[in-house]
C-alpha cells in the first residue's frame, strides 16, 4: 500500500511539473484589433458575397475573411444571424458573435445585409425543425428583429425577413403560403421601423423553382411573388431579395418562365412592375458550381466566365439590381459535398482561380 502511494505521488508530481511547463511555453494569445477603417476600392459596386461566418468561432478568421472580401473588390456581404442562436426564452440576447462580425465588416468598409431566421425551440412546437415558424411566434421573431435593428443602427443597412419561404424545407416542411409569409413580413417590418426607421427591410429571399402551386416541395417563385403582392407585401418591404442561379446555362441565356437560369431575375422584375413596385432588387445568392460530378455543375473555366459575364451584364443592363452577392465566399470547414464547389476561397484561405478573376473584374475600367 505504501509503495502504491509513493508511485501515485511521484506520477502526480511529474504531471504537475509537466502542466506548469506546458503553461509556461504556450504562446501568448493573439490580440485582434479592428485596425484603421478601410474603404473598398472597386469598379463593380454591385459585387457582393455570402460570407457564412455564422459558425466561425475564431475572431482572426472572421477578420481575415472580411479582409479578403474587401481585397477582392466586393462592397457587400450577406450574413446569417440566426434567431435561435442569440435570443433566449427569458428575453435575453447574446450579441457577442454578431458584434464580432458586424464590427469587423464595418472596419473593412463593407455593407451588411443581415438574413434573420431559424426559430428557437422555445418558440415552436416540439419535434419541428429550425425552419418552422407559425403565427404564434411572429411577435417573438419581431422582438428579435427589432432588437437587432436597434443594436446595429448605422452599421447594418438591410435585413432579410426569413429565407426562401416559397420552399417547403425553408418553411418548416409545411405548405408554402405567401399570405402567411406576408403576415410575418408585416409584423417584423412594423417592429423594426418603430426602433430604426432607416433599416431597409427586404422581402424574400425567394428561391428559383418551377414547382407548381400545391406541390409538396414549394411554389414557383413567380406565382409566389404574385401572391405576395395580392396579400399586400408592397407596403411592408423596402426592396426584394431574390436568389438566381445559373445551373448549367450561360449567363446570357434568355429568361424563360419554364427555365431556371440567371436571368430569371428579369421575370421577377416583371412581376414587381405589374403591381407598380419599382423598389430595388438585391440578389443575395447567385452563381455557378464547378463540382466535377454534380449534374448541375459546369467546368471551372465556364464558372469563371459565366460569373463575370453575369456581373457585367447586371451592372450594365439591370439598374434596379443594387446587389449581386455570390454564394458563397468560404466555409469554416469543408462540407464534403457539392457545396464546396460554390466557394471562392478554401477553409484555409487559399483563393481559388475564380477569386482572382473577380478581383480583376473589380479593377477593370472602361
């Protein structure tokens, strides 16, 4: 017994010494500062990116991401600020991570479009997904949106109310009702404007889809937008957010109601004008994918050509589009799926060829 105690004591002493040595040699924590305010230099002011910093935990990576966005020549980021992450059932808010993203974006001279969504478990029925929101939670979501708008007044210019509500998945696997979405939009718009009249509230962001009315998967975005206007949406938004992907089609492929391609945004504009709405459009997701085996992907060279051509065309021919944000800039870690082939920069901050092409585009002069 005595020998065993001696052995335990000696090993305990050695471990204690080792812990002290490891503590002594560890590097000092990296001090991250915002630095001097920066200005985006670009000849393509509509260029934006979806940054996906929601799950990025290290501040230096947030800062480096936004530095690279500015250095590429993009003026705008679209970032997700989930309600479920930051608003507790007792009414408290956890702003630490949003503060990091917003403050670093401001330091880099970037415009922020904030997408708000995801329902906390305390605000939805049991066994429902994060995307589920019904009328009983509209007021609670509006409280979060108003608190967000008030806190970031002067730093965040736009908020998007929910995401792709015309898809069943994004509406909690329920029927995609435009009237229900407009009721949510009205509730949030009213609450936000009461605390921050300058905040621009965007409806949408609508997903491009050909699903017919009554489909279990969603509703055609053109049909859904018509129904939004019939429900009074024009009075409760300052612009429309849309998603428009090229898939396998080139950037100049003609718009067609029966086809999903980049220029579908022009059909969206037609619906808006038919209701007398001349408010701006913000494309908050766009782009092409270059996965080698995905059936809706293109070759890497085509992706570069189509993306740059789409931006040139939009800047020259679609004056109502104020933002064209590419999905997506970078993810904190590989998704190990076709989604990795939408990114412009690897998780290790290695720029892909498309990043350099967009940087060159942003420096082009006529």
